[in-house]
């Protein structure tokens, strides 16, 4: 027996002539109830962590927003106070320089009452 004929005989053991040499099996892998429960717990934990990370981010932004709103409110109050002070100072100058104030006559007291 030659080397090639021995190889041919060894091949015939696995597959016959004009047949595929590979075979496919349908294997279904199923998870048991314990594996399903563990996977569900892990997924719930991951979702919880994602939720908590999002909440902490929004809380951090809300602190910054609150600080900026408080600063804006104090600046608006300061602006309103400055506008009032400016109006007061301008009103005194306007009264002094108005024609009606210039036409007024100063009066000295002529007598005192007893």
C-alpha cells in the first residue's frame, strides 16, 4: 500500500465520496433561571449607576445656575439703586438751573413772632 492510497482510505472514514466534509449541528444554548436572574440584577445595577451619574451632573449644574442667578439678581438691585441715586442727583441740578428757580426772589425774615 502506498502513501497516497493510505491517505485516501483515511479520508473515506470521515466522508464518503461527493459528500460535504463538514457538518453543522444546531445547538441552542439556553440560560438557566439563576443565570437570567443574575443578568437582570447586573443590568438593574448598571441602569441605577447611569441614573445616579446623570442626577449628580444635573445637580452640579443647578448649583452653578443658582449662583449665577443670585449674582444677576444682586447686580440688578445694584443697577436699580444707582439709577435712583443718579435721578436724585440730576433732579437737584435741574431744579437749580431751571428758569422758575432763577426767577424766585429770596425773602429775608422781617420780623419775629412772639
